[in-house]
C-alpha cells in the first residue's frame, strides 16, 4: 500500500510524457504541411509568371514588329496573368478563412435562383462541350436556405465548374435538393470522369490533383475544393462525395432550411 503513491506518480509522469510526445508529433506534422504548402505555392506562382515573362520578353526582343504573332503573344501573356490573379485571390480567401478573419453572414435566400445564376455564368463553357445544365426542381418551386449567400455562391461556382471541367464532352450537370429534417441537402451531380477511390480523401487538400499534369491545362488553381471544404465547415457541416471512375461524381452538403418571408432581394453577383 505504501508503494501506491509512487505508482501513481509514475503513471502521471508516463501520461505527461505521452501527451508531450503527441504534441511534438503534431507540431512536426504541421511543420511538414507548411513546408510542403510553401513549396507548392512557389511552384504554382512560378508557372504563370514564367509564361507571361517569356511572352513579354519575346515581344520586346523583336516579336512586337511581327504583326502575325504579337496579338497572340499578348493574349497568352494576359491569360497567364489572369491565372495568376485567380490563384492569388484563392490563396487570400483560404488564408482569411484560416485566420478566422471571415465572419459568416447568415441570410435567408433562394438557392434555386442562385443555381440558375451559376448556370448562366457557365452556359457558354457547357454548350461548347455539349453538356446540359439542369436544375431538377419543378418550375417555380423555390428552395430557401439560411446560410452565407456569397460564400455558398462560391461553393456552387466551384462545384459546377469542376463538374463541367471534368466531363470530357456530352454529358449533364444536375443540381437537385432534398429535404432532410430541418435542412436541405444540395447535390451537384456530373457524368464525367469520376474520382478513383484512393484519391477521394485527398481531393480537398490544397493543390491536390488526381491527374497531376493534365488538369493544370484546364485552368483551375487546385484550391477550389479546399475553399469549398472550408466554407462548408464554417457552416458547421461537411461536404460528401460519391464517385465512380468513368461514371461520374456527386458532391453534396446540407444547409439549414430558410424562410421565404425573411429572404431579401437576391444579391447581384455579376
Ligand atoms: P482544380 O483547380 O485542379 O480543379 P480543385 O480543388 O477544384 O482543383 O479539385 C481538385 C482535384 O479533384 C481536381 O484536380 C480533380 O482531379 C478532382 N476533381 C474535382 N472535382 C471533380 C469532378 N467533378 N470530377 C472528377 N474529378 C474532380
């Protein structure tokens, strides 16, 4: 019995050491994430800068006098800089969300109307590839949610643009809603290339791409889904994905139901 206090002290020391070890491991992991992130950012920034720089210097070195190519080179430089701008904007959004500088602005709004607006934005891209964009609700049947209107708009833009981007040609992107308790589940479904099971858990990581080289040509920043995940988590819920290679993917998330009477005039995102 006299040994018991010693035994207890031993156990406490042991537990303390185990906790400290865990803390150290977590810090090491975070440090590794940070290093990897900085390396990725530098690489992603370098690519468009390098391209724009190349075109501008070629013009300065004389190509400016060549009427055939000068417009094309300027266009290409401009496009690279637009990509750079997109990347920096996405990085800023992510960092604001992480430092908690972003306050959620909850409102009641009509998400059916929002989906129509997002579709309008992508009408041309979809048409070029022969993809139908459909909102699967009965005409005039409006669905209201209570959430941050601007941020949910961004979520829908990112999901719909991916759905189009990762469908080769001729397919459909469908958005539909299901009522579930006091919430509404929003689904974005495509019939595109799908996501391999081993990649599903990683696609929400910053800069993670299933096809390392090819998807870059498609113009994404690699941050779209990381932003989606953050925004949905700020709404205290999670994004779900169900996907099958060559069949397609369904992304979904649940939001609290909103009240039509309380909804303001829709925001203008144009
Ligand atoms: P990106 O700018 O590369 O599109 P995202 O963060 O939006 O970055 O997506 C990460 C990766 O997840 C994409 O590169 C792609 O490999 C995969 N992905 C995202 N959405 C889809 C989809 N609807 N169908 C197939 N793959 C997808």
